[in-house]
C-alpha cells in the first residue's frame, strides 16, 4: 500500500466567534451544494428532533423486542437515523442509526451553538480529508477501560432488548477520517459494541478499529474512500474509509433483558471524526424454545360410544355412510427461521472487558501529545 501522508498539519481546532463560524459554514454549504452528486443524498435526522427510543426502534429485527433506549453520552447532533447512504456496497444503500465523534449534520449558520463543526461527518461527497467536529465533549469510561487510553467527544447509545432465543447478533460498520494517514501514527479512535458489558465488536480476537481493518490488514473488510494519490475519493460519504457490514454474535439467555451499548470516541485528541453505524433491523435473535402443545380442554375430549340400547342407526340410503366414532386430532406444529443464518461471517466473539476506569473530566480545550510533538 502506498503510504498516505496527511495533506496538512493536524492541529486542534480553536473556538471561533459566531459571526466567523456562520460565514464559514455558509461558504461550506455553498461548496457542498455545488459539488453534490446528481443522485439523491442520504437522509439524516439527528436526535435533536426525535428521542432515542424512536431511533433505536429501527434497529430491532427478528425475534427481538426493544424495552428502552437512551443516548447516555454525546450531544444530540452526534446521533441520528440514516436512510439511503450509498456506500457502494452490494447490499445497497445503508439505513439505520449513526453515532459520531463529530456532528452528523452540517452547521446551521443561524444557530449560535453550531460553532464547533461545519460539515457532516457522514454525508458526502468527501470534500476534505480532515473533517472535524471538535465538540469538547467528555470521553467514554467504557471505551477507556477496554482500550486503556483517554477518549474525547464520545457518543454512547444504550439499549435494553429482550431476545427470544439463545443468541444475539448485531450488524454494524465503522468509518473514520483517521484512514487518511493518521492511523499509521497511532491516532486510532475507539469503537465498541458491548453486550451486557462484554466487548462484542471483535475480529480475529482483536477489537474492531482502524488498525485491525484497513488497506493492509483484513483488507477484504475495508473500503477506501481515497484515490491512489491520497486525495478524497468518490464514494458518497465524508468518511475517508469504512468497513463492510460486520457482525457480532454472542450467547444470551432466552427471554431475559440484555443491555447493548454502542460507543465511539476520539482518542489522543478531539480531532478528526469517526462514526459507528448500526444497521436497520440488524439486532436479531434466533427463535425461542418450542412451546409444548396444550392439553385438550374438557369440551374437546374425544366422544365415547353411548349404551347400545340408545344407538339408533340411520340407513345409509338416507344420510350416507355412518360417521366414524372418533375425530382426528390437530397437534400444533412449531416452525421458525434461524435469523442468525442470514448473516454470514458471524461468530461468537466475546472479549472480556477489564475493570472500568474512572471517567475523566475533560476540559473544553486540550493540549494534546500530537500538538506537542509537532512543535
């Protein structure tokens, strides 16, 4: 693989006055409109306009019910439902829920709060290699305990689901701006899909991320959105690279509530956005245990012959042949489709999660190791 060299120094974004940010956002919007492809763009609806349960309901597939959902970390611009995102994959456009370390929508020039980002971390075209929503948000204690690193701008979606069967499968993708050369410098944002506290998003017994899935490592699972010379590619997403659909499958207790946590966070600093995608109808289970056939009720008991003296045969010439003395039974047949067989490449991939590190209090601006190293 050609070594990719970042096109510009990666320095922490500074807070800017609203008037300057508004002008910049307006100019960016004009550029994006001019460069927009002819086909329809993806539809993104952040949690600013809907609650987490409504968004999460789209994720529930066969043999699973949703009990609750909450955005436990992150601003509402960091979580959204997505439809029609064309990633150029055989399965067709992506639909589901996105979580990002940046904003999933472009900045509104009239909104005083939209000073920490300009463009969407997800929606294409790929206008630049360094899309960043530096939101100054806290990190994820869950991801920090798994990856032993400080995190920033975390987004966490917590669900409680009830599976019918003994397995739970979750379909997801990862994507990141870190693929444009920064992953090779150990800037590797953290992704995690957890089931009852256990990291389920693993491949080859290692956590899924930009170092475990890229152009050199497990390249069959990776899609680059860069040209051969490292410029932004033509896929209709801002992400510089992303995975194909991945699955995690783990054993659960049928009929018992299960906590699923999807999380993403920046590491080292708050720069460059990464996104975790959860597929619509992608949380599934297998059919539950077969239920025994119910015993017949007293009214359904088989008739018995009465005393011979009270039996009055009817001539066949009047009503046809005499009816039989018993009725055929109708036992229940229990059938089902194993929905886990519909997802290829799934396997039991459960990694133990270490003791949770105490959540760090993140300041609104950080002087990073990267910043010091580049001085």
